[in-house]
C-alpha cells in the first residue's frame, strides 16, 4: 500500500499521526502543504471524494480570523479558493491510501486500516 500523509509538520495532530505510523512500522511519505505546495486538481480530487465541508477546517485559527462575511457566504468554489490560497485551512492530517482519502487521526481507526 502506498500511503501519503498530507499536512503541516508543526500541527499537533499531524505529529501524533506521524508518531503512530512510525511506531507501527507503517511506511509513508509526508507531504508538507506549505513547503511542497498543493495544486487545484489535487484539491478538487479530495473535494470530490470527501466534500468541501469535511475538508475545510473551520475550527482552525486561520479560518476563525476571516471576516464574518467571508465565512457566512461559503460555497464549494469559495471554500476551494480559500484552501488553495491558505492550505492551513485544510483539515489535517489528510491521508491518501492508494486513492482512498480520509481526514483526521484516530488510533483505533488507523489500527484497523494500516497496521499489519
């Protein structure tokens, strides 16, 4: 299985996820949104698979700092534009396991999905 973990390295949840993967001997490649970038096609694939509502991190500082008018008028196009402009608004970690996408970290879920 090819596993790609997307996120930002200083995110606490991404750190937990990476520690879990390392501790369970699960091979993965880490993709840092900020350093390695993100293209519109890739983001659209995630939106198609998961929905923009699940992908957009509304509880993060970056989103909370937006003007209320911008937050209240969100739709798929504006959410995609925000996530492309500021990848920190994407819920983390995002995992691509051979084309099966998921967001967030749960040790129990990951034990079932990834542990050998």
